[in-house]
C-alpha cells in the first residue's frame, strides 16, 4: 500500500514516462527543494501513488529532470570573453617577440 501518507509521488514527465520523487509537505509550493527525485523512470506507476504533472512543478525541478536547460548567466559569458581576449593578446605579444 504505497503512497498512503503522501511522502512519495510520481511525476508525469511525458506521456507514458514517470519518475518517483520524495515530497516534503512543510516546504512552500515554490521551493525547489520540496521535491527530491529518488526513483528511476518507469512506464506505469503504482495505482495508489499520487501523480503530479511536471508543468505544475517549479522550474528548478524541471531542470533537474533534464526537461529544460538552465540558461547561462550573463556574468559568466562576459568573464569567458574577457579571459579569451586576454589570452589572445598574450599570444600576439609572444609571437611578435619570436619574430624579432
């Protein structure tokens, strides 16, 4: 008799694909740590468990499941471009010294 107390739920990821998750009831609805993915992907969940659609879950949970990708932050992009331009500048000065 699984799922009697609501600790565990199955998340409907797509048609015919479900994953088991642990639900913490006292955490807020928007808290991404309310659901912890613990189970493997299955095709048919047990009848006694509650089934939640993935669209109703916070964005962070969908990222953990691999459904949506986490966008890169603008700060990280700027840092990588700055370091690459500095490396290119250093290489150019080394090339000029070798030519002389």
